[in-house]
């Protein structure tokens, strides 16, 4: 299962991912020109937080034991059985914000239409738009082992990671992994 | 083959049934539900009254889904008595259902305040899908309604009835709306919106009696005041539905008392969801959190323990989330500070944020108007995190602020 990974050292905090996500996934016109004129303003599902020099692009980690799934009382929050990605079926969402309250990472966004909005890793597209638009390559769409290889390459040697098998890691690990990884 | 029996088909019961099926494909899993509707979403009920959804929209899983999991459901049958010695539950039909492990997920029931006229026609409680249908039906013939209690359900119901075109008033005996979840400042912002929607909000006033004519409600009587109503909805809170457990001699506090494995005082009988009394994660005090996510989690943990895995349940804290009159709000932990607590607030128009700090720990947070990032703050409360340099009130507050600590 592919996940979005972050190479923290490469993030310069430019917010290109935010911009492209908002245009591609929340605007009607799908171009920057039209997006900036739309009302309500298109909102990104990824957020770049932290000070300049310590910026971090944060989006849903698709946790294995996802608190948002348990919290949703309307059946809107679902997990794709094939990819493991968690997504919102908007027509079932009642805007109660239980998922927003449950998410420890704050990556579920209350939309202007009173539905919960979150990263679904652009599951209908070939690759997430944040990943394909990142100018520094700080975002990667890879399996866990694929990402380990990227890190290993980066180090110029094979690295040993005390990690479980693929899919055995919760989403939060994605971030801790980055901490350990570089 | 182990026989699992679950009483109640709400969030906790269904979560337990699914978990049991997952861990034991061969076990017999039976659910008994006194309600005649299949597993439904409670959050939809006000929207059904408002006419935005139909009762069918609220169904989360019906016969087909339960059949697919080979979960036997006896819908519309009331469990009358537990025979703990004989390991069986007696139904009102007289049938006896045997069990090896029993889960009481009987939920909660609305509090019925003693008041003259309380039993009159036209007096309703909004708790079940069946209640919703009755209120919907009554609202078609009514021109005015009074909702008693300005909690989450009361306000939602009032707004729904207003959307149907009724004259609506809400009466709350506490000094402000949603006293459990909000402080005075937040409540004022919300009350303003509710009034803006055309609802009369009366706070700090007790309903002394319901006025009736020929056994039908015609209004509510307050201190020196009368409000006309063709129908009354009473929403002064809910309490754990413990009758079945109490009848079997189970220990009862605010709900069915459970140990860390969600087992009641009777071995082999477990409780989960709104019916179960658990421990407050922060104080250790007995509480009944009564929220959907907590019920799902407890159902899962109870099921794991019923299946013989020893999984301790940590407890929970009081928290709630709702959107009323266009205002989203999330309230977690203690939001009304005790004597030695420090509180920090920031307000800008209809957006309000509050943090209550006890010692070095975040003990409660309230987000109103803009709830983005409320989950990050809620998690700090749950983890008893030391607040350190984290500024929850800052507009830049995010998970990255927590990571940076």
C-alpha cells in the first residue's frame, strides 16, 4: 500500500503542495486563475506548518487504528478495503465534527459546505497532486519498503530499520520514521 | 462454539458484534434490540425532523449487512430478564436465549422530569428513530412548539422544528445554553445565532408545569409566564438504561459499573456504550461519556475481552462536538476551571477558543466557530500532556507545534 512520505530535510515551506491541492481538489475551475476568484475559497487538504527552516507538510496519515473511523456516527468516514486509504463519502457526512475532534493530527478540515474534508491521497488519480507538484521532492508516494529504499539510497548505504512489515505501521509512524530516517 | 449475546443494537452493540465476528468466524453472535429499527445514526434524527433526510437515510446497517456477517438479529424484541445462573436471557415473548458471554449495550434513555402535565398528549422526547417519526408526525399538525432543555439535542430539535415552520421557544433552567459543553462567553455567541434563526431562547427559568386541555398539552408554565405550544419536546438529558442489569443484581452507579476489562460485577456479563460506567481518564472518577466514538471503542474492547483476550480499557474523558445554527463547536475535558486552574481565552467575532490548564497539564479545551486543530488539542488533554511552550490559542497551532516539543 502506497502512502505519502515526507523527507523533512527537503521541505522548504514553499506551500506549493497546499496551492496545488486546493486547486486540483477543491476548486471548480482547476486553474490558479479561476481558483483565486472562487467563493468560498478552495481549501487544501495538506497544510505546511512550522517555522521557516522547520516546515512540515502535514496531511492524513491513514492510520491503521484510525480514531476518525470509530468516531464517525454517520458512516461517511470509510476505509478503502483495497488501498487502506481513508476517505469521506461527502453525501453521508452530517458535519458533526466528531472526526475533527478525534483526529490527533488535526488533518480533517471542516469545509464551507459543512462536510468533513481530508486527504485521500488523490485515490482517483495516478499520484497525489501534492507529491507530483512538490518542487524539491520532499513528498513521496511510495510503499513503506519503497520509502526505506529511498532513504537508504540517500544515505548511500543499506540501512537497517527496526520496523514491522508493510502495513503494520500506523500513520503516525510515517512522521517518526522521518525523524529516525535522516 | 461460543455463544455471544448482545443486548442493544446501537454503536456499542454493533461494534462489539462486528469485532466478535472478526475474531471468531464460527462463533454464534446474537443481537437483541427492543427498537424495531435496524442500526441507525442518531446524529441524523434532527435532520429527519427538519425534513432534510428521511428515516431510511439514517440506517447504517440493515438486515443484509448483519446477515452477511452471520449475526442473528432479533429486532423489536425486548429482553425482560437475565438469568445469570442459568446463563440465559428471557425475552418478553417468553423465549429464552442462552449465552456463554453476555454484553449489555442497552444505551441510555431520556430523563423524564416529574412535572404536572408531563404525561399529556403532545409531549415528546427525542431519543430514538421511533421518537423522531412521532415528532415529525406531530409537527405536521402543530403551529408552535416548546423545547425544554437547551442542550445539544434540545437546540438541534428546536432548530429542526423551526425549519418546519413552527413557532419555537427553548427553555433552559441553567443560566446559559449548552451548560455542559460551553462557558458563558461561548454560550452567548451560540444563543445569539439560535435567536437569529427565529427561536425564542429563555434561560435561567424552570418549567413548573405543562398546561393541558383534555389531556393534550397547550403550553408550558414558567414562573409568572406562559408560553403557548401545540407540542412540547423534553430534552433535559439522558441517563444510562440500567433496568435489565439492575434486575440481575449487577452493581449500578451512574451506569452499569464495569472493571478495566468492561466486565460488570457479574462474571461473564459485560457492558459498553452509554449503559456502562467507566473511569475518567484524567481524574479516575466514574463517568458515562455517552458519545458515539467512545461507544464504538468500548464495544470493540468489550468484545475482545468476551473472546478471552485481556485488553484493558483506559477510560475516556467527557468531550463533545456539534454544529448548531451554523456554529461548529468542540468541547473537551474540563472547560469551567477550578480554583487553582489557569484559563486562557481568545475571541474574535464568533470565533472563540479557550484552554484550561491545571498545573502544567492541559485539562480542557473549547473551540467554537473554528474547530480546525481541535483534535490536536483534544489529544493533548487525553494524553495528559504538559503544555510547555505549546500555544494552543495561536492561529498557527497545529500538530507540528506538538512535534516540535
